[in-house]
C-alpha cells in the first residue's frame, strides 16, 4: 500500500514537472514576440495597406468606389492574404527549434517537453493570425470595404466573407508553415546540411509523386471532394499538420544534437 501511494505521488510530481517544462517552453517562445506574434501581424497589415493603395491607383481611372465588376474581380483574384506571410513563418519555425533548444535542455526540459511546448507556441501564433484575419474581415464588411472597394480579407480564397473559413484557412496555413520550418530546422540542427538536402529532395520527390497520382485520378478526387466542399480540403490539410508534427517529433527525439 505504501509503495502504491509513493508511486502515485511520484507520478503526480513527474506530471507536474512535465507540465511546468512545457509551459516554460511556451513562455520562452512567446517571449520572442517579434517572431511569434508581431511580425506576422505586421506583414498582414502591410498587405492590407498595399491592397488599399492598389485600389486607389485603379480608382484614378475607374473612379471610386470601384465599379462592382472590378470589386468582384479583385475579390476573386486577390491571393495576397495567403501568400504574404508563410515564408516568414517557415524561417521563424526553423529559428525557434534551433535558438531555444539548447537553453530548454539546459534548464531541465526533455526533448519531448520541448517539442510539445513549441507546438503550443505554434498553435498560439496560428490562432492569433486567424483572429486578426477575422478582425480585418469584420472591418472591411462594417466599412463597406473601406468605402471605396478594398478587398483584402473579404476575398474568395478566404471564403468570401465566411468567418469560419477565413479563420481556419489562415490557421492551417500558418501552422503548416511553422511546422515546415521546425521539422527541417530540426533536421539541419541534428544531422547537418547534407541530410537536410537529402530530406528536401525526398520531400520534393514524394510531392511530385502525389501530384502525379492526383493528375492520374483527378476525376475521382474531384468527384469525392467537390460535394464536401472546403471542409474536406481543410480536413486533409489538418492531417498534413498532424503528420508533419509527428515527423518533427520523431526527428527531435532521435537526434544526436
């Protein structure tokens, strides 16, 4: 009986220590506010401003607010919201797993705790970007697209005004970008540039193979996904996130550095 109680107490202490380590890693990640929160929002804000400037320039000839047809074309063709920030997040993810790793282990964290705490940080960054996108979408709708036809967040690729689709799209894209950086950054830290190059080449080969399968069976894929709409694609991307996080975790655990 005494041994049982001792085991329970030891398990509780061990669990508390792990939770403390994971939250400490999260806190360490969020301390770097420029990389984890501020710069992604600044990039999206700059994209917003550039979108407005482009509309003002178009309005010199077409008049303001832009004609309905031009606004519709702008909303359907503007992809800037999903391509302006992922490159930065890839770099940020790679820097995170390299800059914070040694400090985390030096203060008693395990590799597992480090990865889990980092994943919580990535989720926080992704959620922040998703919330900012909904905020931008709300302002555009409340101001009738800033009174002269600016479509930066109220665009087709973000769900044409659907708040849930806008949030999930930006959340998943952010998480994928961070995981790409973290996974390949861990490979570089652990195994060097040669293995990183091999890993990137292998990834490209796999992606090309998947693309070939998609082209070969495009009719079947389209017939399966089309009735389910956006959320089927979101589910696939969510699975990709889980796979990448798992691969990164395994690399992190087996690394020699």
